[in-house]
């Protein structure tokens, strides 16, 4: 039996805004890793940091909304292991949308650079805090492969539900549940 439960507009909007912005900033970060100061690394880094801070704000709103609205029920019955895997993947991705920006902020603040969003400074420059910079850098760097794997599994699961199970999972997340 298919669950035709419609998703709310805020749920759909926050999912796509957070997801697409996160993927964009993630890709920008990977691209930035290939740059040198001579090829514009620091200009791209400023954009990357600013967008990351904005994603943190949207991600926090999304998590508060999810707590208010509750978890999204699956569109069709699934095996227990699939349900647990889906919940774990969703949890990892939601955690990533918070952990990556916070670890980036920790690197910046720990490096004594403060933090700003497109020039508006919300954390002042200060002394270096080496342990904070290193902790932020470790989390930021080591999470990349985990996030890529979780994102691939999330997308593969959505496609499987849409095309194999034919339960309208993607249609529902596009606001087209019937």
C-alpha cells in the first residue's frame, strides 16, 4: 500500500534549499582544494565560508521544523533494515549540514581569522586557538568521504523508490503527491 501523505511546503522547500545549497558548497570546497592563492583560492574560500554559514542557519531551521513536524513516513512499506538504513542516512546528512559549517567556523576562528558572511563579520578576529583549528580541520576533512557515500545512498534510495517501487517518493518531495 502506498503512502500518499503529502509533504508540507516548508518540508519540501527546506529539503531542496538545504540539499542543493549543501551540494553546491561541497562542490565549491572540492574545487577550492585544487586552487592555489595565485588562481583565486582565497576569493573562492570567502564565498565558500559565507555560503556555509548561511547553510548552517537554514539547516538549523530545517531541523527545528523536522522536530516540530515529525519524521517523514515512507511512501511504501519497506523492510526493517531498509527503514533503519534510511533513517541513519537521513541522520548523517542532517548532521553533516550542521557539522561541516561548524567545523569550518572552528577552523576559521581557531586560525584567528574570525567569521563573516559576505563581509558582515559576526565573529571577530582574535588569537589563534590551535586545538580548535585542528579539530575543525579534522572534522571538515575526514567527513568528506562519509558525506559523499551518504549522499549517493540517499539519491540511490530515492531513485529506487521512484523507479522500482513506483511509490512516488521523488514526486512527493517535489510536491506532487496524489
